[in-house]
């Protein structure tokens, strides 16, 4: 799990359950104490692998939205929740966003986009590298798996869990990236997330995605791109991963307040 | 839940704030002290296992 704190933005991403929703009120409270007011909320997630393990009072998306609506102040009046489907019931994308009215609105930087990747059915040989030996460190996992090469400019903060599992945060100037891995056979999972700009070199995101796919070689992968400006970033995703043996199976597009356009694509490996 | 305690697919929350320029110039949310952040994370049932930062933002790897 990861937390990023910017001067006017907080991103928290947790495995496990929906407990992170409990952070909304305290974060708003501490922000208010230093003179900041909330202007936007985005909540995204994939599917539950173990839906019955989710804790009350948010055990499904409908309940999560009710809880979110209750936590947010009234001035975040533009709200939308949607489940973006894919060809696979195990890979649908749940999105909620809320933004404020004009009185509180602030200029939004619209050149940045967020890429969220969920990968399941990881290559077994590659997944084994995320099992911890007694003397294994997060840094060693970063090196032997090739994760360190995804963005060689990034400062990497990594952690190897016992007996298995891995998390890392990458810091490259004002941009973050993060990876979380659950390697156990039968429910292996890895995620990758980063931010980019539509003004970056067109090949930058392509190179990153290629390296990510090569590190995990997933059987199934979904890629969500969130961008406030119209761009063709989503098409670069296809060009990046299809030459690596991933075939696109579905693509869904939707619009959300403040978040902008979300393009959700799913892929499967042709290796099986 | 899986035997490892992991539920794979993450949940992601992003909150944006605005305020006066001097507040933001002084670090904005980065002024919130670490004890307060730990208190929030306690409610979320996470703890910080690794931390780093630069001039732009603070980064925490969390348990779970």
C-alpha cells in the first residue's frame, strides 16, 4: 500500500479492504486546520477477489458510494459513480468522482494523466522472485526483477514482505510511480501506477509499459487512463503491449466530474 | 481473504485541496505532522514501513 502527500493533493492506495475510506474525514479535518478546503475526490478500484471479506459498512460498490457521499462536504456537488465493464467479470473498473461548484473551483492542470494497471495470473517463474528468503531485501527484489529499470531516473523506496509480496514507490521529480505485488500462485496479482504528461515524448509511456509487462508477464491485464484533456494516450497503450503478446479484448470510455475522461482497456496474453 | 492477508486489487483514493498561496507555499498538506498522518493510517489499519520525499512530495510505503 502507498501514500503520497503533495501540497494540495493526497493519494492513498491500499490492498486489503476498503478501510481507506475512513481516511477521508480525518484528511479533510487536518487540511482544514492549515487552511485548505477539499475541492475534488476520486475513488477507483478493480474487482474484489474475496468480496465476502470486505468489512461493513462498505461491502460492495453501492455501499462504498453511499459511505463516500456521506463523508464528503456538500460543496462537492458534482458527483458520479460508474462501473466500467470489460470482457472479463474479474476485471471491471469502479470509479467515483466528485468536484466542487464554481465558487470553490481552481484551475486544473490538464496535461497530466494517470495510468493504473492491474495484472493477474502472473508468470509463475517471475512471480517466484517476489518470495522472500531470510536475507532478501526490497532493494534486491527491485534489482533482480527488473523493476529498477522501469524508470532508471526514479528514486525507489521498496519493501519486501514476509513471507512474500513487494511494494515500491518511485519518486522522479514531481511524479510518483508505485508497484504492489501479491505473488501467490492461484491469486497472483501485481499493480503498476504512474503519472505522465501529454507533452512527454510519445515513446515514454510505451517504454514504461513494455518494461512493466516484461517484469510480470500477466495472463490478464487491465489499463485505466484518466486524463482531463483529450488525448490519444490510450491508443499508445495498445501499441506498447500488443507486440509483447497481449491482445486487447475490450475498451470502455466514460466521463467524470473533474477527473475527466477515463479509458479502461483489458488485455489477455496470447501465450496460453 | 487470502492466506497472506492480501486482497490483491487495490482501492485508490485521491483528494485535492485548495487554499491561499502562502499556505500552499509553506508546504500545504506536507505541513501535517507525521503523528497526525500515523493517526489517520491507524484508522485505515496501515503503518508506514518506508518513507522518502523530495522538494515536491512525500512518499510512504505502507504495510498490508
